[in-house]
């Protein structure tokens, strides 16, 4: 999710507010979220479908990466090898 940093105040009609509130309730989200989605849909931006597609791509890549515990184990092994090498040089 994007970090929200900008605040904007607008005036809307009573009917617009009602429509926004109904849509937010239908979606189970906030009016602000409905407005942000509408801005993105009208003016371009990342859509919920774009977000879902990106998430699926990330999930598909997961198998290509080393799990964190395995990465930790490999890093620890590398540190041990470096330490052993340093000690061999010191003992010479």
C-alpha cells in the first residue's frame, strides 16, 4: 500500500456524500478509500486488479528464493569459513 501523505479537503453535494457512503458500505471500506479508488480509476493509477496481479506474481516468484532460515544458515556457514581462513593465516 502507498504511504498516504497528502490531505485534501473538498466540498461535495449531499447526494454525492450519500452515494459515497453507500458505496463504502457496500465495499466494506471507508469513504476515503472509495474516493482514492475513483481518482485512480478516472485519472490512472494502480487498480485493485493491478494489485492482485502483482501479488500473484510475487507469490509465483516465492519458489525461486531461498527461505529466510536457509539464508541465515548459509550466511552463518560463510562467516565460519571466513573465520577459519583468518585463523589459518594467523597460525602460520
